[in-house]
């Protein structure tokens, strides 16, 4: 089974349509699957819509957190609810073409532990504002230089993992109750996966910037002290966990 997570915050305008679209794509591309809507403390009608979808379709489940919005922290906590051996998550606006889920899941069913949607490799098609392209370019290059990452796109909100691998990564990363980590959660998980020797595959995706974005450069700057302190810690923790399993340096394509 594949567990598909859709994290959302105040998405009453698109939630129903997105869930139905994911159901349609998953029904064609996958065998058994479930969809988990993770409500990060919405205060519009998203909760009502999510509950109604869960009542209507037994493949849909609705989970709510009341301490957010947390960006990724509550999503990470929700992963333990997955029934599937493979966990995939996608931003609810489906900025990344959901049809690529077949390729992500296929990579995990093959020899990979982690599969990442990538907007910056051959075969991808990305439509977004120039300012956001520039921020993303600088951010990804900083992660590569500072942490020695080999990944092209750390923050595409479309990723798949072996369940046991993701739960181990989430445990190592911990829960940031002060929400200082912000959107850096994605990059940290991928950096940890490399340090701990997990096999990673990047897969090209078609990606279109959504009309609504919760990204704020000013707000995300609060993560800078966290990122600076993380470098030494993630290296030590990752090598320790990798050594326990006898895993060499992580491989990725």
C-alpha cells in the first residue's frame, strides 16, 4: 500500500478538487492506496471539507492539528499514522504534476529509499516567477555547498520514501516545537538521508507555481541560526546512525 499525505492550511478553495484528482491518478497508477489529509490548524472551512471527504471515501482519512500552522512539523508527526509501506507527500495545490507519482513510487519499489521530485533537471518543466527562481537557485546552491549535498532540488513538495526510512529520518530530525525550522525541514531530511547512506533518486516533474503561496522570505529568515547550528550536529548523528547499519556514504542519481 502507498500512503499519500496532503498537508494543508486554509485550502477550502482547492481541497476537494485536489483530493479527487489525487484519487483519480492513484487509482490508475497504483494498487492499494490511502490518502491522509493533514490539517495544520486551518480556520476556514477546510476541516469540514476534509471530514466530508473522509466520510465519503474509505480511502481518505482526515487528521487535524490545533497547534499550527507548523509548516512541516505536524506533517512529520502524522507520518506514523501511515498504513502503507511507501509514504508519499505532495503539496495540496498539486504544483507538481501528480501524474509523476507513478515514477516516484516505482523508484521506491525498485532499489531506492527516497525519491524526490526535481524541478531542475533534464525532463522537467517549471513555471514560476523569476524572483522565486532566483531564491530557489541560491537556496539550493547554499545547501549543496554548506552541507555537501548532491541533490539539485531540496524543497520540491513532492517526495516519496520507504516508510521505515522516513520514520527513522523524522526521529533523527526531531520535532521543532518552536517552529524555527520552517521550510528547511525538507532540506534537512534530504541532507540527513545522504549522511545516513540512504539511496536517493531525483525524478523530473512538471511544476507550476500555485496562485497561493505561504512562502515569506522575511519569515523564513528565522531558520538561519537553526541551519548554522545543524551542520555539525547532522554530520555526527548521521554518521553514527549509518555506522549502526553498516551503510556507506549515500548514493543518489
